[in-house]
């Protein structure tokens, strides 16, 4: 009987210990659940805060990106405007340069025409009055001593040859006279040859061109000279 009571007492103690342990486990579970809930709440708050921050940052980046796009568009528009202005200025400068070149060409053609055909029109001095012939002769450029001596010895006619033209009956003879005069004068201009030989402007130019093509003459500074090869 005593053994049974002892056993029963031990059994009660064990049940009490088990109940206490169960109670401790339940308390530990409750505490753990509370801690987990707190941690979950904290994590949820942190996650919400992170999401909100990311969303705000994304909006801010979008605004900055849109602002940069607007600024780039404005820069591109400014560049296009500058390019258009540069193109317009370049067109104006090119037109001005073209106009200046055209004017220079006109001036050069006028100077070339004056140098080749003379300052006076040939048709206007074919038969001038006797009082004006001396004035026309005086406008001829001054010749060197050798040219003056050549004119005095036979090439210069007794009368004004600008008003009396020798007929071109023999082209070879005229070319020979022109070549001989240029050789003895050591160079001559178109007006001098025309005046001394007594040819018209067209005849003089044709003869000079023919002699240049044959390689007998060369032109330097509006004067015609005998080629050294032709002399040798």
C-alpha cells in the first residue's frame, strides 16, 4: 500500500513537472510568436519604406530625365538655328564673293580688251582730221633708242601710217616685215607694229598669232619677242 502511494506520488510529481514544462513551452511559443510578429511588422515597415523611397526616386529620376530631354531638345533646336544662320551667312558671303569675282572678271576683260585693241576704237581713227593725227601719234608709247633708229632708217613711213594702211597683198611679205621689225627692235608691242608696218588691227593680230603658232615669236608683258631658238 505504501509502495502504491509512493508510486502515485511520483506519478503526480511527474505530471506536475510535465504540466509546468508544457506551460513553459506555451509561454515560450507565445513569446516567440510575439517576437516574430514584431520582426515581421518591422520588416514590413522597412519594406514599405524602401518601396516608397524607390518609387520616389524613380519619379525624381523620371522628372530629371524628362528635364534633360527638354534641355537636349532646346540645345538641338539652338544648334539647328545656328546652322541655318551659318548657312545663310555662308550663302551671302559666297554670293558676295561671286559678285566680286564677276566684277574682277569684267574689269580684267576690260583691261585685256584695252591692252589688245587699244584705248581707242580702230573704226574711229581710220580717217581722222589732219589736225588730230599728230595727237594720235603722240599717244603711242615711247620707243627705245634702237626702235627710234630703226624707224628712222626705213620702217617708219613718211606720213602717219595709222591713217594709211598698206593692203595685205602678200601675207608672207607682211609676216617677214613684222618678224624683221621685231627682231631689229628687240621687242615691240601690238600698237607699235601696227603703226610702223602700216597694218590694220585685225591683220596685225592674225600675223602675230601665225608667227606664235609657228614658234617664231613669244609674248611677254604685252610685247612680242623673237624666240631664241628661232634666232639660233
